[in-house]
C-alpha cells in the first residue's frame, strides 16, 4: 500500500510539473513545485485512506456490547 501511495504521489507531481513546464513555467519553479505537489498528494491520499479504513473498522456503538450495562 505504501508503494502505491508513493507511486501515485510521484506520478501526480510529475504530471503537474510536466504540464507546468509545458505551458511555460520556469524550470526553477518546476523544481520547487515538484516536491511540494508530491508531498501534498501523499498527505491527502494517506489521510483519505486512514479515514476510510477507520470508518470501515469502527465498532458499532448503537447497541451495548456483551457485559456492558446501559448506565455504565
């Protein structure tokens, strides 16, 4: 999963930087934006996956578990 996240963030950063350089962005700005876009993409993807996994593994708290009292 980690390799997939890293690959997707690398691909996103490369595409965004290539598109920016293609429309006339200076090279120095491309070198600055590449790691920034990659880091932001990795952060957002990992937060999204963490939220989805936490939501799917969350125990159902609507009914008390065995041995739990309603007033406890």
